[in-house]
């Protein structure tokens, strides 16, 4: 197998290991029905997010490596579009998702009792909307990777 082939292999494994858990983060949070369950759901999310971070980083490193090994890729529309979309999705972490999840984490720590307050549903609606948008970006990237349409 060529070096390029090995990089493609790592890239595809990273996509499965990193993106798979990423797509279920929202569902995991939605399964909590009491404050104890909700805290546990967010603990699971934190662990799953590790896969997303490692897989995502590997996707970017291997994707760029393929570009440097085969520089014609930098002139391909699907490649450049995916790279830009990926960087937007990456920036959404600290710019959008971080600030949206901060008040939720504070609420999970401070709230007393088992009943989930209305405030949580209001805050989580905003966070989940951002997460759905981010998932949409990843679906577009996956489609571009496979179809390479332009
Ligand atoms: C959400 C992020 C990403 C996912 C899920 C993903 C997934 C995939 C998959 C499944 C393939 C195999 C498609 C096929 O050959 O039929 C692929 C190929 C490829 N990806 Fe990605 N990718 C992602 C991000 C990136 C980024 C950011 C870059 C560039 C910096 C990149 C560069 C490439 C290249 C060059 C190939 C073609 C390999 C080849 O067949 O020669 N990918 N990607």
C-alpha cells in the first residue's frame, strides 16, 4: 500500500470514529428525564466528545496531508469547500457551542431537586439548534468527500 493509501485509510477510520459519536451527542442529552439522569447524560457526552476531538483533528491532519501529497487537490472545488466548511465547524466550537453550553453546565451544577427546570429546556433548545446546524455541515462534507462533484 502507498503512503497516500495509508493516509486515506487513517482518514476514513477517523471519519467513522470521530463523526459517528458526534452525530449522537444531541440524542444522548435528550435522554435525561430527571436532573440525575441529565447530569449523567452530560457526563457521557463529555466522554463521546473526546472521540469527536481526536477524530476531527486526525481528519484535518490527514486531509491536509493528502493535499500536500497531491497538490492538485487544492484546485478542486469539493476539497476547498470541505476544508472551509470544516474550519467553520471547528470555529463553531469555541465561538457558538462553548458559550451556548456554559449556562447549561452552570444550571446542572447549581440546580437542587430532581425536576428539570423550564430554564434548561429554553437553554438546551438554543444549544441543540446549533448542534443540528453543525451536524448539517458534516453531512455536506461527507457528501462532498464521497461524490467529489466539482
Ligand atoms: C467531517 C469531516 C470529514 C469527513 C467525515 C471525511 C470523510 C471522508 C471519507 C469517508 C472519504 C472517502 C471518500 C471516498 O474516497 O469515496 C474522504 C476522502 C477524502 N477526504 Fe475527507 N472527510 C472530512 C474532512 C476532510 C477535510 C477537512 C479534508 C481536507 C483538508 C479532507 C480531504 C479528503 C481527501 C483529499 C479525500 C480523498 C482521498 C482519495 O480518495 O484520494 N477531508 N473523506
